[in-house]
């Protein structure tokens, strides 16, 4: 029988090249500092932390990843990273310390791997595709093959992490711009796994949400600095500063997974504005 396991899901920290760098009028660096400090002082310690991508701000570069390294190296737990559309896997590998893991594919340009803990298998997929499809994601053929092999031959309960949502999300803007291009293929594969697949965690959409489709459970978490509002008929993004930084505290015990959303104040004021309004 598997033992209980606990981990924390954070996402979309968007650290920039300077500590006072602002994105959508909010500085991400102090928000990330606050959440790192808060997580380090949790009484109930997690087994690890997963960051589901967009570690860095708009354009990944050395100064942004040096700042990310400075903040996240303070975390007192093993940390794993998923490559977001604003990251590059080469920067993640160069600057960020990740927990013990085994590469899933031979392509070293991908940050795709698995790790086993207490009788569970955790798989991280790298959906960062060419710039021409950004901010959509795309999964390479060799990652699909590795996943098919795991699904056919593996026996451990599975948890999957990917930056991009593979399925539609009841939003014109998200569905048009933000999904994994091979989402249908991935979902078709995952729905065959059955009870062995516990959850697919993702980021990218800067808001916590849960979806169940064909028995597959998908879960995301908000950003540490800025949320997106996307009601069904919205055709362009709206930035929502809630003044809160979000994380999920996830517990798996035997075949039950419990996902609890928490938030802490990040010192910013509330606003709801389109990109155009923010630019004016
Ligand atoms: Fe993001
Ligand atoms: Fe993203």
C-alpha cells in the first residue's frame, strides 16, 4: 500500500531581470519572496514543491533566471520545475536546482522527466514549442512515446505536470490561445489510464480551476502575482490583481487526492484591467 504524500503546487511567478521589474503594473519578485518565506514556515511540511512554469517574466534571460535562482534556492524542500512558455528549458537546467529525477526522453533540450516517491510516480512534460505557436503548447513525438510506454508498462499511481491545459476551459480567449495543440491526443491517451492516473496539474492560466473530463481530473493554481479573468465570452485577457498569491496544498493518501487552495496577501491593491487599459 502507498504511503501518504504531500506537495505544494505553485505557478507563474514571472520573475524579471530586476527586483523592481513590473509586469501588468505589479512587481512579481516581492510576491515570490513572500510566498517562499511563507512556505518555508509551514508547520505541515510538504515532501516537495512543484512549480508549473513561467518561472521567468516575458523574455527569459540570464538576469531573470539569476533572480529566480536567488529566491527559489531558499526553499527548504526539493523543488521541481515545469517549463512554461516564458521559460526556456536550458535556463531552468542551468540556473535552478531540481530534486532527484530521471529524464523521460533523450532530447536534452527538453525538461521532461519523472521521479518516484513513496510509491507514486510523478511525470513532468515539456510543452514549450516553437515561438510561432506561443502561447499554445506542443508535445513532441518522443514525449508521447515515453508516455505511451509508461501507460502500457507502468504500475505506480501517476500524477502528471504540464504548463499548458490540454482541454477546453469554457473561455473563448483561453481556448483560442492558450491550450496544448495536441490536447485531444493527450486526453485520449490519459482517459485510457483509468484509476491509476490521479491528476494532471497545470499552470499558464493564472487562476485555480478544476475540471473532470471522461474520468480524468485536471487542476490548476493561480499565479503568485497576477490572475487572469476569463469569463466564457471574453475575447481578450483581463488582468486581475487580487492582492493575493496562491498555492495548492495537495495530499494523496492511497487512492484519494485532496487539493486545498490557499492564498496569502502579497501587498498589492485590487484592480481588473485589460492590457489596453494598463498600457494607457
Ligand atoms: Fe504565466
Ligand atoms: Fe504561461
